[in-house]
């Protein structure tokens, strides 16, 4: 079972305990923007704004003025709408059963059952069908990025050779860093006047940061990046996986420091280094685990509770001497069932985090209690462990992945800019 990634943006993970918004005067719905042939309404904008404000409050971020937030969010919704139109034209869709599974995982991340999660959202004034469609959209956009951007990134053998050569130098061993960033997007065919105006916008953002304004608040006010409205904070990653522009900036910064304005083909960037931790590229020795498992998938026929109950019964049989391989062949929903659940030798990172964490905690020969992952419920047994020198092929695979991640963010920003430039957009937010 190899790693599968489901991207659900932080803006959609709800702080369910947040207080409800104070009542505001009712306003008749109206169109605030047209994207190609589709309208974005004031109700849609305000509903999304409520969600974003709740999230920022949960992060203790001082909110920008509401009119500023509205303009930033509307631009984000325009880009999202253009992506959804592209996905629809390409025949991409997320089935209801897959959406429901994703919602269950979001509920679990909030330590709630799905009915409890739904009730909490509705109690805070959110409309459940609307929230479901927001999640469906985020999944669709994630898959669109994978298809249109990530899968089209080409890594040459020469790039891999150069990467491995540099990685062997002591000064090139990657650290783990966490960055926050702001992007002011520039159209592909921007005029000199547009360029100057957007540069001034970036300078305004930088000036506020230099005065001590909260980065998340400034990002929510100025950033055109997909994560701008959630504070612009990126997931920690090793420096070898950073876009080159950000890597060069991060090397010059101390934690808490902010870069000058950076320029790329996508626009103007501001980067802040949040944290830096030492590390080394694992090219000499890699830990491997030989494991097997029994998987009961959760679906319309088998509920979450039923899947776990079945594994509890199987675990009891194993504790009383039953053969693991035989039970795997009889009961496991994974393709490995034919091999008695044997997953072979696994490198770190080959499995999803929940599975790997449980596997790493086991002694050799020990069988886990039922373990939940995005795929369902597992019983895991570790058969052997070893540490071996990384083969040349494995090193090249690792290098290819690092280079792919380094290029991905830059390529996605370029693709978004091109998609946005091609879209017909009519603004009506200022109309009363």
C-alpha cells in the first residue's frame, strides 16, 4: 500500500467551537462577479467569508478590514471558479461516496462523528449541503492540479545527476524549514502601468510587515496565493524541495526575518522564515520495514464501526494462534491479500502517516490493534527491520521526487496565472 495524498486546504478545516457570527442586517442577494458565463453571488461570497473568518479567529489572527477580506476572497473564488469550469469541461468529478469518505475523515480530525460534525457546523450557521460542495471543490481542484501540472513536470537525467552531485556536499545537505509567503500575482501580458501598480501593492504589504503587522493578517489582505486567506503558512519541507526562488531567500534569513520583494514569472513574492531545523539527506543509509497487514475497507456496505469490529474479532483469533497469512487471504480488502497481506520491504514514507506511525511503534512479530487510515481499518504485523545503503536507483528516485516538488509550486502558480488571464471576468462587487 503506497502513499496516496488527499489535499484538503486548511481553510476548510473548521474550528467547530468558534462562536457564531453576530447577526447582520439582511441584504438581498445579487451578483458580485461573472466568470466566463457563471455568476458568483453575494450570498456565496459572504458564506465563504464567514468560514474564512472563523478559521482565522481560531488561529488568533487579527482580521483585516471586512471589505479588504471580501475583495481578496472574491479574487480567490474567481480563480477557483475558473478551475472548476476547466475540470468540468475535462470530465472530472468527485462521486458522492468518495466525498462522504472525505467528510468522515475531516470529522475525525475534529474528533467528532460525522453526524456530530454536521450538527456543529449547522449550529454555527453553516449550511451543510454548501459545505459538502466546498469540500468537493477542494478535492476536484487538487486532482486538477495533479493532472494539469504535477503530472506534466519533466525531470531530466541530467538534473538528477546534478542534484545527487550537489547533495553529496556537506554545505548542500537539506535542512527542514517552514516558510510563510505572500504572492501578488502578475498577468502574463501585464502592461508597464499594471506592473507598477502590482509592485506598489507588494511594497505596501512589505511596509506593513516591516512595521510589525501580523504576517497572517497581511497575507489575508494582499496575497493571491491559494493559501493566502489561511495566513500564507506553508507546510514544513526540506530545502531541496523548495522552489529555487524561496530556497535562495531562505538561506539569507534567520527565523522571524522577512525577505525583500522577490520577482518570478508568476508575480511578486515576500517570504518569511518561521523555523529552521538541521537535517541531512538520507543517501547513505535507509531504514526499511518488512510488514504485512489485513485491511477492511469502509464503504456503503461496511460502516466504520463494522470494519473496526471485524478486525477486533480477527485480532482475537490471531492472539489465540490463528495464521496471519491465511486470515489476510480470507478477509483482507487489499491487493496484498493474495500474498497473505505481505507488503514487502517498505521505506520510510512509502505508506500513509497513520499507518507508518503505528507500524514504527511495533516490535518485530507484534500485531497492532486496529489502526485507522484513509483506506479503512488495518491490523499490522512487523516481520523484519533492516538498515541498508541506499541503492543508486533509490537515490535517483528520491532525487526525482525532490526535484518534482521543487518545481511543482512554481509550475502551479504559472498555470493559475494563465488560466486566470484566459478567463472573462466582470466585477460587480462595488455595485449597490
